[in-house]
C-alpha cells in the first residue's frame, strides 16, 4: 500500500483524563510503549496517565518527558526501561504529599523538581537504578543503568543512597558515583562540566526531533482515503512499532473512508521529522 504523508494543522490533543494524574506523559519522541500487566503493550501517548505497575519502554532515538502533578519532571532517554512500582498522592493540611517508588532497569533518566512550577508539596520518592537506590525529597539528579555499571549524578540538592546494603548521603551538588556490576563502588567525585552536559543531552527532547506533546497542534496523515481494512492494517503496524496512530472515519459519497493520523506533534518541524522517520522505518 502506498504510504502518503501530509503535514497539516489541527486536532487539539485531548488530555482530559490526565489533568489530575499524579504521573502523566507530557511529551515524547517515538517509538515508545507502555506495558500494563496482562493488558499488553501499547504505544506511549502524550496525556496518558501512568499508574502503579506500569512499565515505560523507549526505543532507539526516543525520549520521554513525564510530568508529576506537583511540578516535578522525569525525563527518559533512548532504550530505557522505566517502571512505576508505586505512586501515591494525598492532600494534607501541610499541602500535597507525593510518595512512591520508581525504577530504571536500563537507560538514562533525569528527575528534576519544580520543572513545571512546583505547588506546595512534599516528596518521598525512591528511584532505583538497577543496583543503586536514591531517596528523593526535592532535588535534581541524573542517572543511568547499563549492562556493566550504574551511575547516579547529583546536580542539585541532596539524596540518600543505598547500594548493596550500605546507606550514605550525597549532599555535594555536581558530584557523581559509579557502581560497577562487578567489583566495589567507586568513590563519589566531582562531575566535570563537559561530562554533565553530555549526560544531560541523553534525556533532553531536542527541537524538531519529531516530538509529540500534550496539546500539540500538528499532525501527519500516514494513510488517506483508504478502506477500513487498509486503515486497520496501517494503524496496527504503526502502533506495534511504537507510534501513537489513530483512525479517523468519514463519509465520501455513499461510502465510508478512513485516514490514519498521528496527532499532537509539537511543530511543523516536528511533523516533518516524524514523516521522515516513518518513511525510513
């Protein structure tokens, strides 16, 4: 089937079900998926509310920006596996309280408090990077899990670290530790500025990278004026590959015809990049 890509404006992306979510998807560069127990794997979509037990997986070249309701952000790099082990939010007399446990089995992540503008809140989060667990109360950290080592870098604030039964504090900003999978943990050391910049790029969504965002106003049409069978085949292939495609039905004369769209793209440049990525794929 001939695949025709057309960049158009339109379709304000719906996020009504995620406004009050403790953790939701703000933006992403596909391919990326969410796994929900026996529910199987679905493409990750801006506005999706994540819940306890969900697992987010990013593909090659992908990024994801997750938003916590109290203003913090979780950023994921490519080829990452991120699990929401537990997430909870309560309103107390002292303000909003967010608690939970998150884990990164592989790939790079960054947790930044007040990224979206923090409300009056308290945080009690544990983020596990394979063999290292960081206790978060309000800070900015970067980390990465790989086959041979785990890295945690404290950018701002302080964290409590647990590694192989040993607990200690990291309270010097711009410091990092490396924990090899084999052998002893390396001492905490200052992080060179150039290294920090290199690491930070691994979790950032670059301009014109094909990103979809909450309230993105652009879309591409991956298949136009096709029958129902062709539309279902195309959307199944795209969604299986980690792209949030959807079908739109309309009447053309006496017949029903179908378009397959990917909506919510952040800009015309992002739409063009997504079109190019799909052609290559």
